[in-house]
């Protein structure tokens, strides 16, 4: 009987879909990562036609070892994520294997977290929480500007985006609710390249959001932005996009927020910039090396850095939608049907 491999518990709703799909389901029933050997063993089964995998897990990384283990009948790999930097898509396609992912359904959830991190970083919320937990509040002398940070409502603020896709759009909508209406912000964004009709694209964006929006190069974004938000794909051109040079160009009063992928921001360079006061603060939902981040990591220890454990899409409704899209991609691929969302590179 044709089979589908699912490497993690995907919840009752998606499991119900799997139970009626006409395929035998091989599932890791727990929330824990399976062994790499368990995954590779099932991939070798000639009846396994589809594999539903997770992001940022060593057991599920689609590299040469993974693809060499795949039986020749495997038709699809479906990842429980929008990002696919853990998958060698070209190598999979070369073996006739389609790759599915889960775009669109998590834009609102990630935008919520991104806006939250902007506000937490600007208003020194992490520092305030630690002050309470350490018992330091009674020892803090009060003065008008103690524990103050920059304001999202400052007049003529500049918000810079590295990457300006769906999640960036939703994030901007949220942030605009907090900004100064009489002296509104302007928006700069970096995209992969300038289009022939770039002026019209920017005019349309400006009309859509009600503030000035235009494409800029990364140097201008670094130099002018009061808030820099990283929401681009991770690929060879964006790895270490935010590095020592970028950070030194930023305003000392600016904040950086990364809700994309950890390696887009060079961690060592960021830690140095925070320590030396080259920027005001940073908020990170992602970090290079996750989840193997210890309490003594320089960015975790930095008082002007908020670090949370990759929670961007982590609300229940969003994860249910991701699970459904992930398993439907797998089922469709196994049956030779079009994927609901296929990665094209």
C-alpha cells in the first residue's frame, strides 16, 4: 500500500486528513525530533511516496545523505515551513521529487511577533523584565529619562525592511497604527533587484499604505532607518547581509529586528555592535545556531537584545493551517496531483 512519512505530530486536524487520504501513514507521534536513522530508514521503503518534514531539525535536513536514502518512487517532500533553506531543492527536483512548503498562512502570526519585537526593543521591555526578576527595581533611582527608549511615534520616522513580501506588508500595517499621524513615517525597502517599472511599484505601495514607500539599496537603509526589520529569504546573497559594515552605518539610536533566518544577521558582528553602543538594541526571533543557544551566548546576555525561541508562526490557528497545507501537499504529491504550494527555484 502507498505510504506517507510524517516526521512529527501534526495535531488532530491534520491527522484527520491523513487518516482519510487513502495512504498508509508512518508518523512520529511525539513532539520530539526522531533519529536521523529512523527518517532515512523509512525513506528507503519503496512504498513511501511522500515525506512531510520539519524545518531546522537535523533529522529532516534534505541534503545528499537524505536524497541518497530516498527510494526511487518518492514523489514529494513537503516542509512544515515557508522557508526551504534546509532543502537542496535543485537536487531534489533533479531526482524527480517535488518540494512543497506553507506560504501565506503564517504572514499574520509572524507580523504580530515582528511588531511586538520592534516595540519591546525600542521600549527596553526585556531589560525591564530582568530588572524586576533580579530584584533591582527598588535600587533603581527614578529620574525622568531612566529606562526610556526611542519612540515608534517619533515624527518622520524611517522604517527599513530587508525583504518586502507578504510578512513585511502585514508588519508595516501593524506598525503604522503606532506611528505619528501628523508627521508620518517613510518606508525604505530592499528587494532582490530594481524592476523596470520600479517607480510605479513604489507609487502603488505608497498609495496602498498611505505613507512614502520606495525601494533603496542596503547602504541607504542602514544609514537612514530608525528601525531595520529583516524579513528576507536566506540564500547565498543574503547570508551575513547585516554585518559589521551595515551595523556601523546604522544610527546609534536605531533598532534591528530579525524575524527571517538567523544567518542573515552575523551574530558576532551584532553582539559587538550592541556592546559598543553602535545601535540602540536588537530583537531576535531567530539566531544562527538555533536551537543550540546557551544562556551565556553573547546576544542572550546583552541587556539591549531581546531573544525569543523562533516563535514567529507560533499561534495555534496558524500552526493548524500550516499542518493542513503541509500534509495536503504531501498527499497531492503522492497521488501525482498538483501541490497547493510548490517551491520553484
